[in-house]
């Protein structure tokens, strides 16, 4: 029982995996990630992201090891870090660790737990930009962005999240300032059919804005006024202030055997 992701080859996460020799990746419904590299090695990352198993060919036998991701050996640390970033792309709750993520954006506050969105399309217009074939809406404080793809069947979100050291059960917004080591941008993709609550407000605004553009185009081209463009139903809009997704804790028991192994 797993979901196989059809991924755009232009995604930076995919390009990075290809550069590192990873030839195949499967992300299961429970967020477990299975991958194979061109040297025959196999990776199996736990659904919570904290641990992984690795198999490699050693002469005439297979060598297997289990490790915490933040204690990964340098020999394949790049591959594991890239797999974690790929996992985060399609998971509701990201796994963030300063030892695996290098990109930081320290100009933002480390306490950016909430984001604030415009309350109407007219109010949102200054925050909406066209980027190629996508429409993008950024939050008022600039710590989150939602991009609606041209077909309006999926959307991408990016938001600022604090990075934490790989020690202890630290949530997304670390309560301990000592454990916080900067910020990073987290990118995730979602289907328009399964919108997490925290993104319903901006998605609704973008869909409504897109509908207004379609109606305006119809008016300009002089088509029949009874024509109604096909569109996705607008989701229910919650309050304009929403909390960001919660990251997974870093401290879990190391499994003796991972599922699917």
C-alpha cells in the first residue's frame, strides 16, 4: 500500500538526487522512502525521517547498517540529506535538522510560528505575482509563499522554519533558543483535493483571483456571457492568521528493522 510520486524532472530535489547517483525513489503512503543508487546500494528512510537503513555490496556479500540520520557517515551523508529533502517535499510534516540542511536565512525571526494572509482578493492583489505559468501569493510578513500551478490541480508552498540540532524531541518551533541554529526554507507540494488547513486561506484567495482573471478575459474577448469557466470549488476559508506545519521530533528509538526491509 504505497503511493508512487510522478515527479517533474526539473525539480531541484530530483536533479540533486540524479547528481548523487540515485536512480530510483519510492515514497510510500506512510512516508517511508526507499531508494537505489547506480552502484547497487539501497536506502530505506523511516517515515519520521530520524533513522535509515543502508545496504551496500561488499565483495561477495551484502553489508547492512542502521543509523540515525543526523549521525550519518560522511560517505553517504549527501545522499541521505537529499533523500530527506525529497521526503519533506511530499510529507505533511517535515523533518528538519541543522546537521543535514545547509541553506539558512537568518534575516527572519526564529519565532515565525504564525503567518498572516490577506482577508480578501482585493486586499491580496499587492501580494500576488505571476511567475511563469504560476500565480504566487506571499504572506504579509514574507515568511511563506503559495504558488498555484497553471492547471490549478496542485500547488507548492514555501515557508521559513527554524533549524534545530539533531538532539532531543525538538518540535518545529524550538522552545530552547540554544537548540535553534538558524532558519531554512521548506518547500512542499500538495494536491488541490487534499489541502492542509494551514494553506486553505491562501489557496482559496489564489483560486478566486484566478477565476476573476478568467471572467475578465471572457469579457474582453466578447464571448457569450452565459459561459462559465471550469474551475475548482473554493475551499472554506479559515481565519487569516494560520500556524505553519509542525516538524517531526528528532528523538525516537532506533528501529532494529524498518518496514519493507
